[in-house]
């Protein structure tokens, strides 16, 4: 079955839209992952600093 030029152009537009949506989704997942990892590193540093202060107080 041969597609008409209009059908081919519609298919190309659909494929571009799907590809664009996929790229946006990948960027969103990557950004979320990086931000969560940064937040975890900040929390770890804050906990280590608090533990260092507690250990420095003695008892």
C-alpha cells in the first residue's frame, strides 16, 4: 500500500512530535535525578557537620 504525500507528511509530523516528547521526558527524568542526588549530598554534608559538632562537644 502506497501512502499519499499528505499521509507521509502527517506521519513525519507525528514522528517528530513523539521524538520531541520523548526528549522532553528524558530531560525531565535526568534533571529530577540530578536534583535529588544534589539534595542527598547536601543532606549528607549537613549530617556529617552536625555529627562533627556533637563529637567535638565531648561529654
